[in-house]
């Protein structure tokens, strides 16, 4: 069964450092998303991406965040200067369509900022 | 902005008992989705409801979407230990926005 894969599974970084979280969405999907989940809390939308551009972003997705699809398969989330409060599980998701369709989530990357 | 409230936050049931979680949106939804997240896992899609008053069943799980498309519920009949996890509702308001707004989830524990 096709799945969304994320690497690394766990990333520890020092405050102020840049991190790149990587995702390989399901191959025939066209819409890609990043969500985050602070430990024990709800899943929060960060950004959606389609046709090589951001289609929607939340207020959480400020200037320190960026997304990119550098090639035909990878979808990355970059956090430029990490803060302690960026510590969370980051989930990548993809979907075939934009509307009325399920999102397939990856296993997540646990980011710990120290 | 859109808010999705979900209750209860925690539910402990004896195996075999029923379980219900409720979801309420501050705005009318275009659709609502339900996800299950096992401890340490990622959200896994269960179902999507689109129509007003819609009811869908998956074996022991029954999902409802309210007439006003602002609330939803998930009911599990005769819980099993495999039902353990956190159940999230996630709503989409449409109107040019396609993001999912998740509720805080209901963490279900099943006592064997």
C-alpha cells in the first residue's frame, strides 16, 4: 500500500540552528501539507502546497518556515532558526485532490530543540 | 478563525462498553473527517462526511454529521482493546480554504 515517508524520524537540534524535514508524498498525489503536533496536543495545520507554490498557510507558518519541492519526489519543510517552542511532531501529508478527500499522513518527524 | 471543539478529552471504558466522542464547529463545515491516532503513531484516516445529516457505518463504528453541518459524532459499539487511541475530528470550512482544523481529540482507553 502506498504511504507517505518522512525522514528523519527524530531530529535533535540546538536553538537557533536550521533544520530541514523531508517527506516523500504518495507518488500520484498532487497536494501536500505540513502539520505539527505539540506533545499531547491537537494536530495543527501549517501549510498546503500545490503546483510548486503555497496554496494556504496558517498563522503559525511565519517567516522562519519555508517549504520546497526540490525535485519530483521530495517535499521539505525548513525551519531557519529554531526556537524551543518549535519542538513538536511534524507530520507531512498528501492527498490526491484538494476538496473532499482524505489526507494520508506520514509517520512524522519528532523535532526536539534544546 | 474556525474552531473545532471535541469532547470528552479522555474516556476510559470497560471492554465491551460503548464509546462516543462529539465534535462541534464554530462555523458551518464543508466536510468533516475522522482520524485515529494510536499511541506514538500518526493520524490515520477513518472516514469523511460531506452531506447534511449523513450517517456512515464501518463495522462497530458509526459516524454522524449534523443537519446544520456544524457537529459530528463517532460512536463505537462494544469496544475492544484494539480501539485504544486518540480519535480526532477534523473539519474543513470550504469557502476557499482547504486546511483541516483538528479538534483536540478524545483519548480512549479500554480496560480489558
